[in-house]
């Protein structure tokens, strides 16, 4: 992550300098704001990569002598089936239709959407818990 942090740090420096020069020379607030936001986003990614490098150290991708198998590891948990993505899509479709047809339908869609998103987020909250304690 060190290389990525340096790369995005360079991008942030470029956008910061461009924002300063553009703001002084053009006096255009919209373009200056866009460049400042681009600077902030690049700086945020650079900061995240730097923190991850400090926490986790070098990755196998950062070493020239590393083998492909060094980066291989256990895969994460992939749920086999879930009704929540379909219900989330249904809730969003009803809410979007409610924008056209009325507030009552929009509120029903938001209700379905809120419940399905909560179900999706908390579906496997107790996945690693001891089954005897549940």
C-alpha cells in the first residue's frame, strides 16, 4: 500500500496546486471547488493507503521476489441465498414509482426499502457466534 499512498499523494499535491493556481488566476468559484474536492478525495485515499501500510506492513504484491501463491489465502464468506437483495430492489422500484404517482406510494417503497436494507445488513450478524448460546 506504500506505492498506492505515494501515487495518490502525488495526485493530491497536483490537484492542490492546480486548485490554488486556478483559484487565484481565474477567480472561478465552481472550478476551484471542483479542484479542491478532487484534492480532498485523492488525499483521503492516500491517507487510507498509508494507514493500511502502517497497520499491515508490506504485502506480497510489494515484494519483487514474491510468488503468486504468497498472495493466495482463504476466501471470505459468500452467502448461499438471500431474499433481501430482491426485496431491496422491489423497495427501490416502488419508491421510484412513488415519485411519479404520489407520496403514499413513495412512503410504502421507503418502508420496504428500509426493512430490506436492515435485513440485508444484519442477515449474518450472528454467523460466527456459538450456536449453543443462541
